């Protein structure tokens, strides 16, 4: 089984961790990952776009000129969608773009996305990442020591840690998420994932539990 290096906050090796992609997902389905990412992105859309119809733009409703005898094509009022300043013929109205995929499919997509990070060697393990007080300077130093400062980064902790979040929120291209809130979108959006050993233990244990339940259900 492949072993990943566990680093301390200064980048020194302090141990190894046995983990492989198959611990989280037996295979990676690109179509499922695509569907999950599209759903998450659709749910982020505000849907507040709007254009005016001919009944909503300003202007007189008087017929521009008489129907016949002018040599011009017949025309109605200036609000017509065929004229400059008129309303849109197929006006866009606010709408809700959100929808939901099955919960089990999203959970599987999350495990596949994490498995892809393991398979592509884009996972960095740190033994501990606790801060006594929020310090962006200290978080920047940790990221640089671990060699994660050259690309987008997702920091994953075992639980909600306010000090870590506040220390990283002003750093460009760095996001923070507890292990329980991971999803296919934030995993695939980041080039690398910096994860604490406790968070990795939590994810590995949850994946093993799911696998065990699935095997038990198949045996019945």
C-alpha cells in the first residue's frame, strides 16, 4: 500500500500514512463527477437576470404613423421589440436554477473526487494545524513551508476551526473546509489539498464504514 509523508508545520517529515485511492472509491466515474460539479455550480447561480418586455419599457403607445400611404412598412408603437429602445421579444425573467441529485450519488462523487487527489499525488498531510489566535502571516508561512504556495489550495480540517478559517480567508486561492463539508466541486476546484491527519482518519473511517455497509447489504 502506498505511503504518503506526514509533515509538521515547518515541512519536516514526521511519519508516513498508508492510503490509496481504492480506500475511498473503487473507480472514478468522470461523468458522475461532471454531473455533480454542474449541479453545485447551478445551485450557486443567483438567477436574478431580467430584461424588460414591450409593456415594461418607457415610451408612448401611440402608433408612429398611419397605416397606409407613407411608403413605409406598417408599424405600431415605439415599444416594439423590433425597434431600438423597445422591449425584448423573448424577455428574460428571474428564475431558480437549483436542483438536486440523489444524496448517495453526491456522496459517491465526493469520495471519487478525493480518491482522484490521492491517485494524482495532490494530497499533502500535516500532523497538526492548530492556531492559538488567527494569524494570516503564520498560515502563509505554513503553506510556504509545505510547498503549497504555487497553486490553488483546499485546507481540510477534522472539524470547524475558526482560527484556521480566519488565518486563511484573506490568502488568494486558498479555501478552508471541514472534512464533513467536502464535496466534488471544492475538491476538484483546488489543485492541491492540505489535510490534517485527524481529518484524513475521519474520511478514511467513513469510507470504510460505507464499504462495509454496502457489502453487508449485498450479502443479504
